[in-house]
């Protein structure tokens, strides 16, 4: 999976920064979906949630090492 390869190459600080970016993206997409704007779909929300979960998983794995 290309995204996981890219994320694994990042340092912990960079992963935390990316997680914050994904969270901002998720908030924006959620608000757009709730307000009925055509900007975001359920797929965008789902992708953002999964990206956050991937980053959190990598951070937890590194924590155990």
C-alpha cells in the first residue's frame, strides 16, 4: 500500500503533524457533509478517518519498539 510506505518513512514528529492535518481535513469534510454542501461526500470522511487510524497505528507500533 503506497500510503503506508510513505507514512513509515516519516519521523514521529512528522507523523504527528500529518495526523493533525488529517484531523483538520476530517472536521472540514464532516461540517460540509452535515450542512449539505456539495463539497464533501461520505467517502471523503471515511478516507480521512482511515488515514488518521493508519498514523495512530504506526505511532503505537513505534512506541512498543
